[in-house]
């Protein structure tokens, strides 16, 4: 049964929080958490234009290698990410790549390395309003492949695997609390995730993945490692942020090319041999 309550959309389809409407931005979107990273992403574009800014949501659009694309910040965590994903879907976006930072949970992952996420442990709550925890949070395979190819092309070290998305930066990621406060369950969080071969902590991927699948969007995530929680190494620099922005931008160009190959060959899914079919 459809809900008859008023929807939070203004006249002309303008979204309540993003303040954009259908046609304002292209279908390919890069989604950093930090609004300050939107212009950093735009450094790699051939054209860049600010579109809107409201609260934590900063939006720009432009071109890269002939492809129209956009960037929209999500803020920190699942609730603000949910708003961004829903409102981006409402204006016609079809592809979203999270571009962010993370903390590594495996010794071999160094600060400055990239991590391409294939799925997420759902330790966050926003997506629970849609589906139960048993519903998986997985990235779209085409975006995973595009991010891998982009990282290879640019020569940056990367890892591929599962992240843990949490709603709590402090207790949830076992960071120091005021007055040395401690809760017993915090003892097991990092050891258990490490033992399960979870690669990273971050706060948005699970919400993005679940909602994208529900609403027939493509979604993926690539993060640069700011710290390793096992080795206690930390190295967050602007050059590392630039690295992850560059990989995500190049992945959009690859996805656009693959989408054209699918269209020419009347295929719903991209696969490596499809490029060769187009040459026949």
C-alpha cells in the first residue's frame, strides 16, 4: 500500500536536502563523505562547475575524457548517506562510487594503499529501516572491476575485499573515549573482524550498497587507508587523497565506455570479451 503522506520533494522535483532536480547532474556520481573533497576530485576533471551546497551536501558536475560526471558529498555515516542516495536516485542518477578514507584491519595493508570494497559487514543502522541484517551489502561487480583496472592503470597499490561499516566512530571503531571509558564488548571488535578477513573500517559503504541494490543503482567504494589499526601506523596526506580521487574518476570513464559496449551489443551485463565482440 502506497504511503499517502506528503513526500519531501519541492516544486519541480527539487530534493529537500540536495536542492537539485532531475536534469541538474549526470548519471555518474562520485560520493566523498567530506564536502571539502568535492573540489579535490574536480582537479582531475577537464571541466568543473559547482552546482549546489546545502548542509553537508556539496555538489559539482563536469567532464572527464568526454564523460559527463558529478560529485556529491554524503556527510559522515549511514543516515546522511541514506539521504544522499535516495535523493540522487530521485533525480536520475544510476551509478555511485564512494570515495573516502578508511582504517585497515590487516597487517599487510599500509597507510596510503587503496582498498576496493566488494561488500560490507552491516554494523550500521540506516539500511535496517529497509531490510533486515541478513540482506547482504555488496558492491556492483562492474564498479569493482573498473576500480581495479583504474588502480592498475595508474600504478597505485590496492587491495580488494570486505569492509565493516559502523555508525559509531569512537566506540564502534574502538577509538579512545573521554575519561578512559571502556565497554567490554569493545575488546572483541577488532580481533573478530581481523580474524574474519575484514579489510577495513569505514562508515558509509554498507548503507550505499544496500540502498543501491534495492533501488536498481550501481554502487561501489574505493578508500585510501589513513591508518592501520593493527600496526598502529598512520599517514593521511593530501597526496593520498588525490590518489583515491584519481582512481575513482578514471573508473567512471571506464564504466561509461563499458556501458556503450553493452548498448552496442544489446547486453545487460559487461564482461571482458564484450570489447572484442565490438571489434568484429
